[in-house]
C-alpha cells in the first residue's frame, strides 16, 4: 500500500502522457485513486483499488491504442487490471475488448451490448448484467447501472461511491451529441436517465469525451436535450416534412453543429418517430 501511495503521489500534481508514439493518450487525475485517460477514442476511466485496477471503456481498436492505454495505466500503477466495463456499443469505447479478454481481464457490460457486439463479430463482454452490477475489490467498489435506452440501447454508467464520482459513457459528451436511433437510442429515455444520475450521490462525472463535468454541467446537458426534444416535437406538429426535420430544429444556441454525416436517413426517421411523426 505504501508503494502504491507513493506512485499516486508522483502523478497527483501533474498529468502524465504515454510516450509510446501514435495517438497520444493523456492521464488526468479526477479524485484520489480515480483517473481518466483521454485520447484515441472515448475517455477511459481508471480506478485504483488496493486489489487491482478497474477500467471503464477501452478506446478505438488497434494494437497501438491498446499499448498506449496500457502505458498510460502503467504511469499510474503497476497493479493488474482486473476488469474493464463497457458503457455502450460504440466503436470508440469498446475497441480493445479482445486484447483485454486475451490478457485474462474480465470485460463487463449489459446483455444487450454483448448481444449486439457478438452480432457484429466483435469481442463481447464475458460477464454480462441487465440492470445493476457491483464489483467489490476491497477498497475499490464500482457499481454499474443500466437504467434504460438513451444514447444507445445499452448505456451503462459506473459509480465509484467512495469518491462520489461516475463514469457516464456516452450519456454526457462535450460538444455535439450523437443520436444513434439505429442503435436503439431514445431521447426521452436519455433525459430520464440523466434525471436518475442527478439523484445519485456524485459530485463529478467523467463524460464519454471531454473533461470531467460537474452536476451543473450534467443538468445543463439534460436541459439542452430537453430543448432539442421540444423543438423537434414542435417542428413535427407544425407540419415540417421528415426530410426537412433536422434543418428545422435549431441547435446552434445549444452549442451544437451537425457534421454532414450526423443524420443518415434512418437516424432522422428515428427522431421523426420519437417526435410524434406518422
Ligand atoms: Zn457513443
């Protein structure tokens, strides 16, 4: 324990950067024993218990990304990685499941996520849950919850109760969110899940991408989703055709901007249906 504490003290004052080349990954300390590894896809949360390490999400697939992630983790602790949680099915969060499974690490996710990854011939979790799952490694308790479909059908969050922190997966992002209706997204469910998260005893969140967020940031993101939802419903109600729905819903004042690829027809159809379109 003394040795681990010494290693942590070294990184407390500054961030560390993995130096193995390729897509850079940067370590940021969030709380005592809690870190986030940024870069190469979505954020990876790193939780240090005295019985080993727990990760949440494992970035875009690739040996270089995996090696850099391991190097970033090793800059914090040389304890073994015990488990990797998957927050949702998107490629930038679950890309290196196969490498962790090959290393004997438990990969944990919802049953819907596991089914979807297996359907795509991608490495799926070898430990699945449907709603709530707790991993208790001595000082390292982590509680995963799946509430309902939101950003995708699978969304899970991972709470670290001892430090009042939560890994949010794709449920909170900095910048413009993705509404992946093709993967079972549900805007009303997303808002309701953020309400549930705001009931938790947490004071900091690690978003899918971007810097750690406060409760106020989570509430502001929820408010943006509610505004977007209301505008989409209003557009459908005033007779905007499906093909013009996205252009008719203002988002620039929410700080969002769509890329040309953001709304393929199946995605627009999902928003249209959820907004009451017939
Ligand atoms: Zn995502």
